[in-house]
C-alpha cells in the first residue's frame, strides 16, 4: 500500500451540529501527525467539480462551537454515477489526495464504500447525522444536540397544550429511525411516541386517549417521527379528528429547526474523539471503516455494517414512555 501523505476531508448529506468540531479534529490531528490536509467543499460535489483547497490549522479556527459545516454540504447526483465518480477520482489524484475522511450519514457512507471499492482508496467515515440511524455505533455526531433542541421546543409547546387543554402532535425528523422521537418523548415527559419501528400507531393512539388524556390529563403531547407514507403528524391528527372529534388536536412540525444550533458539549467531545481517531485509523492502515462508539470506546465499523439498517429500537424506552405517562 502506498504511503498516505495527503488526506482530504468532506461533509456530505444533511448537516449535523458537531460536523465542524469533526472537521477541526480531523484537520488538526492530521497536521499534528505530519499529513497535508485538503478541504473538499460541498461534499462529493466538490470532488466531482474540483472545489478543493488546502487546509491549515487556522482554516478550522473558532469553529468548534458553530452548527452547520464550514465545508458546506450537498447532495450530489453526479457522484452516484460511474462517470461522476471517475471525475471525482481524477480530481482527487490531481490534488494529491491519497485518502479521504467522509463525514455524513447513511447515503454518504454508502457512496464512500462504493468509491473505495471501485478505486482502491483508503476511506474512513465519521457518523455525522442527527438521526442516530447508523449501524455499529451507539451515537452519531449531532444526535445529542438535536435531541436537546427538540426537548426545549416541546417544553414550550407544553405550556400552550396545558393552558388550552389540547392534544399536540409534534413531528420530528427520523423517518427511518425513531431515536429522536422516542428519546425526546422520554426527556420531555410526552404521553406517547409514534416511531417507524412500531406499526401499531392507531392502536397506540387509542390507548393513549383512553388511558390518560380522556380520564385525567389536561394536555397531551405525542412525539411523531416524520413519515412520508402515513403523512406523519398531520396524518395522525387527521385520523384523530375523524375518530375522536371531541379533541382539539394540533400539529407542530419542528422541521429544520432540529438540525442547526451550537453543538452540545457531548457532541463536540464525540466529534473531536472520532475525528482524531479517523487519522489514527488511516495511519494504522485501516480503510473502509466508520469510526463508531460502543460503551464509551471508539471502534471500527465496516461500511457495510454501518449502512445496513440493522439497528432496532430499544423496547425499554417504549415501556418507559408508557409507564411514566399515566
Ligand atoms: P442524512 O442522514 O442527513 O440524510 P446522508 O449521508 O444519508 O445524510 P444522502 O443524501 O442519502 O445523505 O447522501 C449524500 C450523498 O451521498 C448523495 O447526494 C450522493 O452524492 C452520495 N450517495 C448516496 N448514496 C450513494 C450511492 N449509492 N452511490 C454513490 N453515492 C451515493
């Protein structure tokens, strides 16, 4: 294997708080260990269309506390084609890049796996997504911040729900994974969470109405994971209006509010540890792995495992919401 001298770094897919902390950690650890670093703009778009510039330690000054990503991010159709990836490879080689660190979600790491296999390039991934939906890791960068943002918003909605004695459906992101909905439901004391891993949503709702709201509660909040097939929170509110017309059901869709904001300390630390480990991994000859965390320890997760949608929701969490909302 040729020795790595220059490492390219990019952020791809949806932005997540902590991506900047990860870019900083990758850049500075690489420079500290004698590598050159190239910042690639707008995810894979910057590789395909040659938006690449050298990064110094100063390039990543004063960004650890910022949400979003200074490298910008994008979804790049061209990279999903063999021609696009060929252009990406040629630009990468012309810039002298020998290895890549890709920070992104499921799609970004799937793209990294395909690119690495096609061109025999060492690539290490970092899980950067608020959804916490990657396999082989307990946490993804951005999840903790998004969870805290949601809880802050739900606390405010609760004031209105209580004052007006209303039922609120609050829609959050995560159409493939219910971690945000379930754990924000626990943290905000919500009455229920409707998540993609469980299909009994109308039964759950009837149970909620009969068990709590109807008998003793003056307000109820249900956290709903977005779901394009069922219409998410809007779809549920519509069904409640039809089946229980006596309830004044309202909907709040938190949308992109969940993705921005200054990362929490937990996300900054996770991103810094994972970013540093990505460089260690490349130095050790690791390739085509994502840095994950299990029980506090950093581990290497093959891309195939990270992107296989093998995670299952924890049933203890579902029971906790149910028990604590009586
Ligand atoms: P988020 O979890 O926030 O949605 P993501 O990384 O899953 O982030 P995607 O839009 O799915 O976001 O993927 C980001 C980019 O990765 C795509 O725009 C595309 O350039 C690349 N990509 C995704 N899937 C593939 C694939 N199968 N082959 C090649 N490239 C891919």
